[in-house]
């Protein structure tokens, strides 16, 4: 028997629900088997200075201390329930928020939860080898924090499946542990979560771009008329912020170190920069192009009947739904999307209900641009003229109106031949991956030391100094 107050911190009264207890007792060993098989490699005996959520209160959701990751307390938390909460959009607007799954939306809601849940273990699988080439103990601790919190987010989705979807939910929960990122026969559901994350630059880009997609998807689900899902996602967002922080500051620190070396040695060309053991800015731009383009595909097709259904039925809202000043029904609203006509990209107005994916993508792009602007200030402050730029939203797309077309980073419609002539200039080529991999040999584990290709952070975790022993090896 599991001690549901000690082993699994929760505010959902697990100890009193015997059916749920039996389901989780069956699922937990499978989860631990997955963690040992697909989680961070060779890390099971490390003592890591981790943050653990034990309540949803401000003084309880971020308790720090050393823990071995297999002994991490993966808790289940929902934001406190508000008895007055109503459905805020769609045809059920104004109705009391649902505390149980509406029968007519059961399969659709289950699919939404499974798709979100599938992303959580996928990212752990993508990152499992990176601890073996960490640039510092600080960074090793951060990736382990991301890993255990992705595991907790999986628990959050599995709780909903077990609690509200009966046998179907239990089967889906088991399947979440059976799929594997990049597996030919049983891959993860969404394409970006089957891409490799072979180096730390890719990890930082992933946590900046793809975890931010997670923020926007969770924010849309946090508006759901199904109250347990909304409350679950609200709490998950408190942890997602750290993942994005790791990504943005990681890239910023690489930029800072590269600019320091460029300025000190008065070099600019990629070959000269690489010869000094840091990552050239052109390669950074290529990584940005790749991770940005595969991430904006995650938002789905520009015009989507599924998105319209999720909205009208009250299952998934817009980002900051309650702050938007409209009727929250959208029966007569339109929204611009873009498509390729001939050799040009043209704007087309479509019903706003079908363009909800595109609106969420645009909200995401606006926030991403602000982050890229912050990166560029690092370069600007170093007195270097290079600037990172987001490519056109049609660049390197595999889903939606731009799929099957060849769009340059500047938004030009190209022939297939012209695209292939420039592809190596815009996306990481094999030799770029080989170079970045060459910097990932070994790992830096002396407290306070950092790899040559990345600058130290401004401050440590939870007020600790940079030379703190964030990970203890046993």
C-alpha cells in the first residue's frame, strides 16, 4: 500500500478514494519502470537539490532539499475550487463549471488530456542522455528539476484519466508509458516530441520554444469548462515558468560567452569563432530557426474544425480568455490566416472559431519575439552587429497552410530546388551538429566551474551561491 500523504503529496483526498488508490497502486510501478528505463541516465543514486511541491499554497509548492530522483515525491495538485466558477465561453457560457465529465464530450476531452499528457514523458526521454555532458552542476541540477516536474505533470494528467474516465482512462494512462520519443513503431503523438535533443544548445532552445508552447496550451486548457482540468493546468503553470527560465537564460549565457570571446579575440567568421571553442552566432540562428518552426507546428492547422469544436463545447479556451473583450462565442467573428497562392503569401479572413489555433500561435509568437529581443540585447551590449531573427511563420512548416511549400526565413515562396540550395544556410547541417557535439565531451561537475562555451548565470538557485554542490554523486 502507498502512503498517500507522504509518498504522493496531494490535495485531492487520495487516501479516501479506494478505487483511485487501486488504480494508482497498479500504475505507479509501471511509472517507476518507465523512469528507470527512459529517465535521466545513470542518475538514480545522485542526491539532487530539487524543488518539490507539497501544497498549492505559496509557502508549500517550492520546498528545496536534496533528494534522489527515484524517491522524488510526485504529487497531484489542483488549484482550490471556486464554487462560483462558470464556463466562460462557447455554447455553455454562463453555465456552472463541470465537476464531472459531460457524457457527450467524454471521448473528445479524453483525447485532449492524453495529447497533453503524452508530451510530458516525451521530453524526459528526449533529454535523458544530457546529464552525461552537462556544462556545470548548476545546469545539471536544472535539467533534473525539469525532468522531475515533467514527471509530475504526467501524474497530473494520469490522475484525471484514472479519476474521471474509468477503464478507458486506465488504458490510456498505461499507453502513456508505452510510447517512446522517436520510436519507429510506437512514437509520441506530436512530431516535435519525436525530435532528438542531442546537445545542450538544443535543450535550451527546446525549453525556451517548446516548453513555452506548453505554457500556451496549458493556459488554454486552464480556461476549460471541465473544472478539474482547468484547476490542474493552473497549478502546472507555476512549474512551467522555471522550464522556460532555464531555456531563455541558457541561450543567453551561451550568447554572452560567444560574444565575450569574439570581442576578446576580435574574430567574427564562424570558423574563427568555433576554433576558440564557443558556438558561433550563425549556428545559434540555425538552431533557433529549427526549434521555432517545429514548435509552431504544435499549434495545429491554421483553420481547424477540431479547435472550433473544443471552443464551442467549452473544453478549451483561448489564451487569457477572460481578459479578451468580445462575446466569447465568436459566431460572427473572423480572423486572418495566411496561405500560399501561386508564388505569393496572401492573407485570408476565416471564421474566428476555426482560426483558434492560429490566434494561439500568434499570441505565442508575440511572446517569443520579446524573448529574442532580450537575447539580442546581450549581443548589442557586446558591441556586435549580428542580430537573431525569428523566421517567417511559413518557414519549414509541416502542418497547416504552409505544409508542402518552400518558404524562406524572409517569407519568400521558393521552388524546391531553390530551397535545397539554401537549406544548409538556414537549418543545422550535419557538420553543425558534429561541431556542437564536439563541445559536449565529458561533463563539468566541479562546484562553481562552467564549460568554456557557456557563461555562468547571474545567481544561483534559491539563494545558493554558484559554487554550491547542487548535485552530490554517490
